[in-house]
């Protein structure tokens, strides 16, 4: 066992502290207290969180703020990542999850893969990702990943086969 899910999420999120300091963009975080059990592939979860967080910093400006709220319900892990950055126009929002799509003016900042991959990974868990944005004001991405039902059997069977490299039991604490 490699430690709890919340601990794992904290380590990903706090690894952005140096970027936060370097860019002078605040990092606000909140985490749940409750205990839960959940099964995810750490690699996939890490990519989901870090793609969204790196975008939040990359498309924000000096003096801005990135807020990350991790939550749990009976059945879901929820992530809400809000920035006070450039925002995304309605026309662009329709395409940001497309592979290689970049908003005009962002061409030097990335390759346009991050959100397409993030959505694919969320889909693997039968989760949902949504975005709410206002040009010039900022953006919020929300992710909902169901616990148990979909991946509990899968995770257990993999753990029983001792293939614990890709899947591991994680307990929210
Ligand atoms: P990569 O993630 O592959 O390095 P990227 O950041 O350009 O490159 P995506 O993460 O897929 O690609 O994002 C697609 C486009 O959506 C970006 O080019 C950017 O213009 C816009 N975008 C994504 N996140 C935000 C955000 N939080 N605020 C404003 N614009 C964003
Ligand atoms: Mg990106």
C-alpha cells in the first residue's frame, strides 16, 4: 500500500508550489477530511490533475490565483480547478478537448494535447469533465470520477494477480 489518495493528490498539487512562487500566482487548496476507499491508477490520476493545474498556471497572469478544491461524496471524487486567467471564448470552448487544438495566441505555450488526454483518462473511469469560463475573468474545470462500482472489481483483480505496478489500492485519508 502506497499511502492514501488524498495524500497522493496533495503531493501532486503541492508540487506546483514552486511554479506558483516563480510566476507570482497564488495557489489555494482545500481537501476533505472524510475517509473513503478508492481505486485508481496513480499514473492516470496524476496526469489528469497535473494537466489541469499546469494549464491553470500557464494561462494565468502575474498576481493571479489558482484554486484547487478536492472533494469526496459517497460515490465520487471531485476536483475543481479555478483560475483567474485569460479565460476561453465560447467558440474555443467547443474545441479545447480536441487533440492538437490550441487557442489562437497559445501556440507557443503547448502542443494542444493536454486536455484531449485528460478527457480520455476521465472517460476511462466513466467520469465527467466540464468547463466554465469567461474571457478575461478566468476558468473553472470540474472533474468527477466515480469510486468503486466501475474500477473496484478491476483494481481488485489486478491486485490479486500481484500486478500492483499499474493499479494500487488507495484509501482517502
Ligand atoms: P499541452 O497541454 O499539450 O502542453 P496546451 O496547453 O496548448 O498544450 P491543452 O492543455 O489541450 O493544450 O489546452 C488547449 C487550449 O485550451 C490551450 O492552447 C489554451 O489556449 C486553452 N486553455 C486550456 N486551459 C486553459 C485555462 N485554464 N485558461 C485559459 N485557456 C486554457
Ligand atoms: Mg495544457
